[in-house]
């Protein structure tokens, strides 16, 4: 992916997303870390007369009605601001407190970037202190789990069945699930319905289409429109590998011991990807397109089909005079190849820090379960706050995201077939040093897919072996 749902996601390339999700950094809002100083949200203050739990809901396991205070660390939380992280965090704490009045929550915030990341690492890895519960990403899940600083979620069989399987796998370290999968960020297609109509192309029925239908549409949609503007059929950010999955290939074996992007199915998927620039259906700058550049092409109506995740829905919805869902634009699945329907996606996590204070840890687990479960969406909707910024990793919570907007209802079901890249410690090296250069060489027509994949396979396997030491 190379490989992100606030508009801030646009500032990060998919490669950065993968890197911080461990994979990378599901965009900015998927991340979370410590801030320079604690700031208690007004929403975290006790609610007068609030019950210890909602009707029919058990009080926090192991803590009864004890008064307990915990810290939640959340990147980009700024008291009083109107950014998505602040609004949703304040609302989440208020809603949780209405259910559990005996647990007070202090939110720490810090800007996205290395300074906050460093403070986060110092607190958890060196001081064994800091947050009781926090948003995190795949790379941090690996790092903190290896240091013994993550408390294992108390999942039962029902929990495990409720989560997307690849999301659970991406949250597993040495056979143990060490964090709570939060939301899955699928990549899919945005289509300009006006151009489909002008070019005489039938949009995919219910968003489903084969690769051949997608390619045929992209060819017909590469044309000069009625005003003489050059339109290209398809655009995507320059750092995603969704097409390598299209025929059933995966980068790693199930046990993460083998590099498997050098199989015939990976080669055929690569050929389908290569066919796009060969057919001249992509913009001339396709090799260097950053996510926000690709989005700009679609907004300026230079391309008819755009591959991006769900943050872009809010961008289009912010321009109702130009973009009306169902009239000017629609959503379609990633095209289906020779394998099962699939897609590439990122994953966000909530983690609980391992610590000696059993009460704080129990309260942190309760809050983490709430943040990743089916109750928070309806709770926040009552306050007119949209909590789920991407589809939940739990099937039981999928309905809340679907209720926000008709476009999001289309996206909500995509989590079931989205592939989330497993946490492999050396992925960023594989990505940056091997796979990206190979992809560029193929897409530029300098190498055949098989040649490029075979060439990097030994080095990729060595890095997989290193990750498994």
C-alpha cells in the first residue's frame, strides 16, 4: 500500500500511512501519542448523578464503584479546537462518563510529528509510565509489545468472531493479540457520474465490477470532454499496492515466515496494474502523485475514477454545489480480479499500557472496549458527533458508520473483504528499498512484472527472516 478520517489525512502519503500503521500511519487521525502537557477536557469532569453503568450494563470489571482516574493519550487533541480528534475525543469521554461515572478520564494531546512520537516512546519504553489507554499504529504495536508494555485485551470467543480476521492478525504479536483493532480504512473507487454519462459508460451495478469492466471503462473515460478538457480514466496515489492483491496474492505467508509477492498470482496482478499506464488511462504525472495530488485531479475533474479511502467522502461533501452523491459522484469497489473480491486497507488501534495498578488497567480496558465497540457510535450520534471516521473493525459496530451518509453505507461493508497488512518489523525497509523501486520500474515499462518481483524476492525474504528473529 504505501499506504489513513479527518481531512488532515490528505497531508500524508500512503507510504507514510503504511509505515506508521506498520504498515504505516493510517493517516493522521489513526495515530495517537502523548502530548507535552495533560489537559483535562470539560467532558471528562464527573457527571452529576450519572449512573455507574447504563441500564443492563455491568459495572467495570474488578473495580466496582471505586473512583478511578485514567489518562488517554490522543494525537492532535487540542482543547477547544474544532479538529476531528478533539471533537470526537471530548464527546467519547462525555458519553463514557454517562455510563461509568466513577471513572474520570484526562486527555493528553500533542501535534502529529516526531517530537510527540519521541515523548510517547520515552514515557512508555523508558519510564514505563504515561498513558493508561492510547491510540496507536501498527509500528508502535510491534515496538511496545516487544518491550512488554501492552496489556493483552481480555477477548473471548465472541469478541474474536466479531473482529475482521486480518485486523486481528495485524494486532497479534508472537501469537497474542496485544491491542484493540479500532477501524479499517479501505481503499476503493470514486467515480464521476457526469463523465460516465458523457462518455456513454454504464456505472458498475451496486458498485461491483470486474477488472476488465474497470479497464474498459477507464479507456472510454480517457477523452476530451465537451469543453475540451483532457480527462483521464483513472488516478491513484503513487504509493499503494492494491493491484498486487487483485488475483489473490499476499505479501506474506499466513505464518509471516515467507515472502510471497513473487508468485504467479502476484505477477498477474502486477500485469493488470502495468496495463493502466500502458493503456494511457492515467495522468502523465502518475508516478509522482501524492494522495492530495490525486484527489485534486478528481476535484478539478481531470480524472473520472479515483482510488482513495473514505476521508475523501467528507471532502466531496464539503462542496455540495459541485458534488452531490448519487448525482455527480458515486462509490465502487476495488475491481475484482481472478481471485475473491479484495481490497487494501489500513488499520487503527487502541492499546492499554501494561502496569501494576490493576484498577487503572481494568478501567483502561473498559474504556478501550467502549472506544472500539458498538455502543459509542449511537451514543455520540445523540450529540450530533460522528465518531466512526472509517468502518469499525468489529462487525457489530459496522451499522453506525453506515448510518452517517449514503456513501458511507456503501463503504461500511467493505471491511469484510479488506486486507490489512500484517505487522512485520522490517516492512518499511521492504517497502522503500525494494518494492517501491520495483513497482516504479514496472509501471515505467523498464522491467516486466516477473523480472522485477523475482529480483527483489531474495532480499525481501532476508528482511522477513530478520523480522522473525
